C-alpha cells in the first residue's frame, strides 16, 4: 500500500508547468537531491513517476533529453545531469565543488511554488495525517535548507530548520502549516483528504475530552 508521502509525490508529478516553473522545479531537484559524482549531479529515485517528472521538467526547462538509468538489482532510477545543463537551469558549481542557486530562478510566485514542489518530490516526507502532522524537506546543502524556510515564510508558513546527522531538515509540525504547504505546491486533492482527516481527528479528540470532563463531574 502506498504511503501518504508517495501519494503526494504522485499527485505533484502530474501538476502542469510552464518553462520558468520547470527551471525552478528542476533546480530544486538538483539542490535537494544532490549527489555529486564526477562533476555531475546524479538524481536517484525509486519512483518511476519521479524519474519521468525529472525528464519532463528538464526537457521544458533547458530543451535537453536525458536518459534514465535503471539501477541493477533493484527498482531504482538514476539520472545524471552535467554541469553545463545544470547551469542552464540556474544551478552553478563553485571551484570547491559546491553547488548553488541563481535566486532569479525563483523570481515569480509560481516559480517559488514550483521550487518547493521540486524539493518535496525529490527529498520530502510527510506523515500519514491519521498519525501526525510532520512534513520535512531534506538536503545536504545548508543554504538551500534556509532558502526553503524563507520561501515558506513568504507564503505565511512558519518553518524551522535543524541539522540531523549529515542532513539539513526544513520541517513543519502542525496541521494547518502542512495543509497550506500541500496547497502551495499543488497537491490539492490530497490537501482536501488531509483536512478531512484533521477535522475528524480534532472532533474525536474534542469528544474524548468532553466525555472525560463529564465523567469527572459525575464523580464529584
């Protein structure tokens, strides 16, 4: 059975995009899915939809066709993006091997949404709303973690960033923030499912507290 995270990513891989959105989404995928190998950004995923999404945004953003390698022995996909193609999408390699973003890529409202969408598709997780309200974006790149935090706050969402092992994690911890995030990145169907579950949980918790209060009053 698919996880809630997986279902969100599947829905996001179907969101329509224009050229500037494609550049922002692709840039986020490279910066949040960062695996540097021999001067290339290598994106890896176990979802066929994500691999196909990378191909489609890359084609739209920089008019390049990139092949997908299927990793031997397991259902996984790998896409290698050279530095010159990365630069066309606004991602640059520094002399010390770090990669950084041309922030003009996120100059428009829709491209900022696309950037957050790409970050989630390649590295995000979200808990089943029946169990909790946790949403996270993971990256090795400290600057990008704080950049994502700034973008979220521009949309009125309070986010925090911490270092966990080798990752920087930008996270949301309350239901309203998570539902707002789903709306911003374009997961509208699952946002509605999330909100319905949230309302049901809140009603059950309210009913339980009311029942406990009535029992306590009767016991007096």
